[in-house]
């Protein structure tokens, strides 16, 4: 009972604290913008921990965050093997192949408005479909190891990336293109000096969306069959054994990996598209 | 519209041609092995016909998938057995009901949270960064856990899947709706202030209407995510009913045509759901006078 009271009290206290910070004159400052979400996140963890202890929730339903932290620390070797299998081999390989292929395809069809008019709606359509359903097929074709996971990732990221790149390549106005013409620049010079750089904001938009898709694809594809390692494999088997602390540990790693992946791509974007208004603000 | 029809049809035709060609290449090995075992020589045309009509091909061709789709939907409906367990209508309905239930709850909660975020600064500062960060996290990974945990507290069937669907459609709607509710610019807000409009009036007459385009974009993303959530949610439960279950059993027993037909059923479902939303969107935005 005491734990439940602690949870409620802590919740009320941090709520009041966040309200004070958000409505104080310092709300716009950098530390306030960082502190408020951090306090909120800490509150969720503390309330979770206290409620699980106070209400005696069995660990097979919801393990407390402390148990998850202990599990992460104690099974780093297993988590690392799973991380390499799913993220580095499956998601990252597929991501690079899929995004690279999509950008190359976009440049190839760039010279043909006919192909663009045909491929864009089809690509848009396919991007909205539950492509994850191709996972069982691709697992059958490419085997249980990471190759099939990379293939699923390629299929998942290809079309969003293609659509974004084609739209990005159209992102120049006639003034700029005319200027290139007055320099008597040929197609390739215009492409590399003007249109590709101008397409970078859209391309990075696609790259950022694709980071999440890549990790989802690699994990879910492992539900359809995998060697005895990998995040998706571990999640589905540990769920079967009711080892929920391990499942949460994998999810923690997946969340960190996903955010870090996104963050790295966003950092590269900042360096490449420093000229864009959205980066200067 | 007409100018893009020809190119689209060309692309689709090209995909079909490639598909049939790929089927010849991928299924040829099995056909040759069978022929060798039966000690017959296959001519090229016989080989091609065989690769396009195997029972368990590596890659089924479009007409096989289409006929399987028809056999498990239209033909069964004509026989009056639309809801028998072998019919895709039945499995599709299982998935669809979970998707819709989850979608309604997910978007409802998302819109409510967005309203809270827009009107409460503390909530905005504490929740919004997490809502954005959560979109970079592979949330789908927790699907099996939700299913099993809810199962162990005695909740089965539709609700766990709907829960995953709701969870997946929740965050896109929150982010999109917050953007939408904030989209009126200072001039418009000032105008309402000069009319001495209350907070509620500002919300109903300005913020909510101007958030509609954003809401519909988010709804389309959320609907697609809901369907994926429901399908993945069907995987770990032992897989008995639903489109995800059809895919899983298909992959266990090597029934490739069954996987492909389930995949196409899911695709058709997704396309029509998103299509319905964009139809409502067009009608509604037109009546509201929003510029296209």
C-alpha cells in the first residue's frame, strides 16, 4: 500500500514541478526543454516500479523497470549477439541496399517523365500496403539467416525512398534550372551540382522514415523463422517461456538502437542540408 | 488523371511480364526435377506451362493467386459459405474487425491527447518529445508480448489485437493532430481574440477545422499501421484465424499460393480502407472549402 501512495505522491509532485517549469519565464530555455521530458520519463519509470511493487503484479505480466535494468546488465553478451544479427546484418544491410537501390532507380527514371508518371502512383500505392506480409515469402526464398531479413528490409524501404527521391529531384524552380542552362551545364552537371543537393531534404526525409521501417522489418521477419539468435527470435521465444524481463530488455535495446539510428541519420542530414531553412532556425 | 493512366497501366503490365518471367526461372528447377524423376523430356513450352501451374511453386503467378483469391472469396460466397473457416472473407473479417476497433480507440485517444497537449503547456513539454521519439522505435516488437500478457490475464480474441492496432495508430495521430491544431497562424488567432472568442470557441471554430487536412493525413498513416498491427498480432497466438494466421500456416506448410492470396487480400483491404478515408477527406475538405 505504501508503494501505491509513493507512486501517487511522486506523480503529483512531478506534475506540479513540470507545471511550474513550463509556465515559468525560463520555459523557452534549453535546459527547461530538456528537463521537462526527462522528469516526465523518470516519473513514468518510478510510478511503474512503485505500482508493480505495491500492487504485487506478477513478473510474468509486467516486470518492474529495475528488474529489466538488471536483466539488460546481466545478459549483455546475448543482447549483443542478437543486436549484431538483427540490426547490423539484417536491418543495416537491407537499409543500405534498399535506399541505395531506390536512389539509383529514381535517378534512372528521372529522364523519363513517362516512367515517373507511371511509377510514382504505383510506388505510393505499394508504400501504403502491409509489405511486412511478404516476410514469410522472403524467408522461404532466402532461408532463415539474415539474408531473408535484409530482403524484407529492402522491400519495405524501397518504395517510400523511391517516392521521396523522385519528389526531391523535382524540387528545383525554373530560375535555378535556367541559371544552370546559362552556364551551359549538361544533364549530369545539373544533376550533381543543383538537383541532387536540392533533393537532399526530401531524400533525408525518406532515409529517416526508412530507419524505423528497417528495424521493424528485420524484427518482424524473424517471427517467421530465424536461426537461434536475433531480437525477433529472442522476443518470440522468451514470450513463449514467459521470460518477460528478457523481452523488455530486447525492447529496450531495440528502442535505443532505433532512436540512435534515427539520430545518426538526422545528424548527417544536419551536415548535408545546412543551407535548408528547417536546419537554420 | 487521364495523362497518368497510360503510364500506370504500362508499369503494371511491365510488372506482370516480369513476374511471369521470374516464375519461369524460379519454378523451373522443380519442374525439371519432376520430369527427370518421371523420365520424360520437357520441351520449352511444356516447361513454361508447368512452371505456371504447379501446386506449391516457389513463386506463384498472378493468375494462380487470382484464382485462389476467387476460390476462397467469391466462389464460397456464391455457395453461401462466405463465413466458413476456409474462406478468406472470414479471415479478412477477423483481421478487419480488430483493425477497426483498434483504429477507433487509437485515433480517439490520439485526438484527445493532442487537444490536451495544445491546451496545456506542461503536457506539451513533457509528452510531445516522447511521442515524437516513440515513432523512431520499432513498437511492433512488443506485439507478441501484449498478446501473451493479455492472454494470461484472461483477455483473448479480438481485444489484444485491437490493442496493438490502437497502439500503432495512436502516435501518428497525436503528432499529426498537434501539428494541425497549431496550424492556424497568429493573424487568425488574433482575429478571434478581437471577437473576444473564448478558448472553446477558438477551438471549435478555428483550430479544429484547420486541423482537418493534417488529421486525414494522419488517419491514413494510422489506418495502414493498424492493419499491420492486427496482422502481426495474429502471428504469436498459435495462429488460427485472420489474415496473419493464413500467412503463418501457409509458411509452415509451404502453401505459397495461400500466403500470396492472404498477402493480396491484406493489400486489397489496406488499399480500400485508405481509399475510403481519402474519399471522406475529399468530400469533407470540399464542403469546408479547403484549397486542394
